[in-house]
C-alpha cells in the first residue's frame, strides 16, 4: 500500500489522510487484558508499565476499572 499525502486547498499544508497503526501502545488490542494478567501473576505496576511500554497511570486506571466491573 502506497502512502499518499493530502494537501489542503487553502493553506497548502500536507498531511496523511488516515493513521494506519496506533502510535500509543496502550490502545492496541489485548494490552488491557495483559495488564490484568500480569497483575494477577504478581507483577508490580511499575514493572507492567516498563514491560508493556505504557504509562504508569494507564496501568493504574486499567486495574481500577477492571476491579469495578466485577
């Protein structure tokens, strides 16, 4: 697939029309399940954050929301 840039008719700025992949790892499919699984296996929140390359607050928020849904 060839990436083609789109140019604005008014300001002539070029940009990509759509994003092919997520930039931030936490939005990828299955990451939130991995966070919960790693926590259940005894990994700490800082370890989870470092291993999965996501923010510490994202790990904490995911764990907090997973406990509320049960």
